[in-house]
């Protein structure tokens, strides 16, 4: 038996990464990114920007490709009170790949915030809107207000429950430092996590190993719209400087489609047997909070067949529910498939079914036995008859028998009869052990030699036999067995003889 091993980073990259990436040499399913078409069921944006007062808007940069967003407001010479509610606004609805409005249950913003320390308050607002598909209306929203006074506030609205305002101050258990240490007028890299579950939205802030508690509010539907707003403070008559940078937007958790497709593996011999698959790795490398009630499930597909086309039609599916920690999947493929999965080609596909878990795969091993190394099939020769074989013209006569298939090659101008019945003779009747016998009716009288080739793969040799001892024979006109001079090609498990 032999192992097809995919182990290190270079080997993984021989296959196709689909919503996955390499991390320290291991394969992991990556977080789904907005506007990333490499994920199944990708979510897309159509950003729209509005500038209300261009004297204050220094930069407004956004991209539909990588979601790099900058909203920068700056003015050092304010002569009068600001006669506008907002400086600028950037917003988008969310769409599926067909351009149909959609929503997401999970959203993470990786952002930076920088604002001047001045007397008056300046803030930025990040707003998420829920869409009620049944009522077809915006029925709830949540705003995150971040200001230059080291405050972060959640303002939540629900059409039945009304408005709720709460400041983020509570630190989660296990946090490295109090979360307030990471809320200031200068945030280098912070994360806002939003999770919609059972008509509620859960929100938290995290930065550099510190976490806030999750804050829970009523919320209708999924998150369907994102807005970034730079409000104006009419009381400020000095200077204003504030900048929000969004580095990336992650949506709907971890990839839950195919995360990896290996190259097509060639066993080099048809009808090789695929025995076992082994996959080892680490489950729940990262887990979205609140997912303890959901199953962490992966599916593995093993496609196989003697041709690439056949391989697409034949496959085995393995479904595994993983617990957190190191996992090892070892499966007997025949036991799962209910038959021996045979073929020359194979391909492995891993699919993660839960968007709440990130898993790490260390290696994949597909164990197979080439046809030439399969368990010996004995010495029994199939009793097989071919009727009306044509020996009068150039012809190839083949018999794909279960045991020891054969081929007879008739050259041009062989001069034999147009109709010959060919019978394979059992060992122990006319022919001794180790001889593949043929009986022709009628016995052809030929002008040129014909080639007889027998595949002896799987022949069960006794201790006194060898490949060189195999022979090809025939029954002559008098019904007596005759031996042909036989050549062995051990590299191809074939014996050949010429008959005239």
C-alpha cells in the first residue's frame, strides 16, 4: 500500500484554495471578506458617498474591491458655527452575486480612529440597519458612536422596543486589560463584532487581546445596510480633525463552502484500490461567541475513477462532527462506500459546514494500493469464449476478463479464417499450473504470426514458481496441448507469445 501525502504549505498550494489560506504551514478556513468572489455565496457592496460640506472633508476614499475606507475631516480655521448636520456620509446596501439585496448575520469591522483633543466633542458614527423581509421595511438599526473624549456608545433602535443607549465600559472575563484602556481619541487597530441571532443583535469591541462584554439588543432581520457618518458639531468654532479608517470588513463568519480541493492524484494504474483517508488537524482554532449550540461539522469528498470524467461521477462523502481540540479522521473508504472504490485518479475536497468555527488541517493522507500490488487473486483462469473472431484481417481481439485479461493482435495479411471461436482453458484440465491455455475452433492456419498477450496481475505464485515460469499454450488440431515460446514483461505484468 502507498500513501498520497499532502503535508506542508507547498503541497497544499498544489491544490486549489477556496475561501481558505495557509497559516504557519497549516490549512485554515478563512473569514469571509466583503466583495471577495472566491467565497461561495459572496456578499457585495455598492458604496455611495455624500459630501455635505466640502470645506471640511479632507479625504473620502472607498473601494468596492478591497473595502479600504477613509473618511477624513479637517479644518483649522472655522470662522462661524457649522451650518450642517453631517460633514459626509458613506453607505451601501448588501447584495448577493446576482445583485439581489441580502443580509448577513455576522459582521466584523477592523478600523482605526484618530481625532484631535479639543474642547468640543467630535465623533464618528457607524450604523447598521436591519431589514425585515416580511414587512419589507427598516425596522431596527444600531449605531456605534466613537468620540474624542475616550467614549464608545451603542445607540440601538427597534420599532417595537424603542431606543436604547449604553456606553461600552464592561470588560469580559479573560481580557488582558480593561477595555476602557483601548477606547481613546486614538485607536490604532480596533475591532467591532456584530452577531445577529434569534431576533437580537450582540455587539462587542475588542483590541490587542482585550474584550468588552457582549451587549444584547432587539434587532429585526439581518444586517442589510452599512453606513459611516462624520457628524458636525455646531458648537465647535475652533478647529476640527477626525479620521476613520476601515481596514477590512468581514461578513458571515468563516467560509462554509469548499475550503480546499487537492490536485487530481494519479495512481498510474487503472483499477487501483483506494483504501483509507486520514486527516489530522485542530478543531475550533477560533470560535465565534455564542456558537456553542451549533455543530462544528466538516464534509470530505473523495472523487475517484479510471478517467477524469468518471471521477466526477463517483465520489464518497464523509461527514464528521468535530469537538474542540486536536482531531484525527481515519476512515475505511470501502466500509463507507459499501464497495471497493477503484480507479486510477482521485481527488479530495474538504468542505466546512459551520461558519462559526475555524479549523486547521495539518495533513491529508490518501492510502491506495496500485492494481499491481493488490492481494493475489489466485490461479483460477476465467473460462471465457469469444465467438466469430476475425483472423483474416488486421484486428485486435480483447477480453477484459476478471482474472487475467488477454489480447490477441492479428496483423495485416494474416490469411486466417474470418470466423474463429476462442475458448480460454482452465488450468488443471489440459494445461498445467502456470500455463494460460487457448483453444481455437477452427484451429487457424496462418501466413503470419499473431501475438497473444495475457495480463497476469494478481497471479498467486507458489514458493516454487516465478514470473518467468508462466507460459502460454494452445490446443492443436489433434486436441493436444502445445506450449508456445513465452516472454515475460514483469514491469507491466504481461506474458507474450507468437502463434503461427
